[in-house]
C-alpha cells in the first residue's frame, strides 16, 4: 500500500470528516451522503452502541485504518466501552457480548460477505434478536458505512500502522 493518496480532499477544510475527505470533491453528492449519515445516527431504530459495533465490524473487514480508530461519542455514551469494542473480532460469537450484539455482528458479516446466501442459523439468530424494521435500519447503516470506508481505502493514503483511538462527536460527521 502506498502512503501517497490517489486523491485528496478539498483544500478548504470545513471540520466535517466526510466533507473534508475525497468525497467532498463532489459537492453535488457529498451533502446527501452527510444527510444520510445524519439520519443513520440520529433517526435509527438501533441504539448508537450497536450502530458503532457494526460500523467497527465493517471497518475491520474493509481494513479502513481511519474508521477503525474512531469511536463516536454517542456510542460511548450509550455504553460501548473499549473493552467491548475489542471483542469485535472473528471470535465474537464465543465472546461475552450479548446475544443481540452477536446477532448484529452476524448481520454485518452476512452483509459484508455474500448477502444473497444467509445461512438458516444466521437468519434465525438475526430474526430472534431484531424486528424487520430494525434489520432494515441496520442494513441501511451498513450500506453507508461500507461505501464510505471502501472509498477511503480505495482512494489510498492509509497509514501503514494503526492509529490511536479517538472519540469523535457524531455531529462532526452528520452536520
């Protein structure tokens, strides 16, 4: 992986992490992406701690160094500790996470893997933990998390080493 980005963000910085990324080079769509992110964090049927868990599972799957280092303030306020975030590994099914948290991560894995072929066991686990509306809400969140992190990774310029964990106000990514 090269340390030189293939594209950089706009030269004028706004303080919005999405607008200041390479996505901000397309002003016709970046406002809609930010609005979608705002709806995900502010209007979701899923609590912020679960949203953050599926966002982190996506970040680890896509290997977005920046995304892996962020912890949104609303998720921490909702009870997501760093110890719990550390359980979002390939062994999460055998961890001390709650059944609902495990089901959320299983849903993320289904989406991030081959979504057209969800196993019966995964479907049962997910349906037992969430309503159809909650599943749809998480799928929209995963879609947004996945396309923004894949864009960041594809553009390049990711650090080679992990970054320190940093708490970010959700308002920076949604306003």
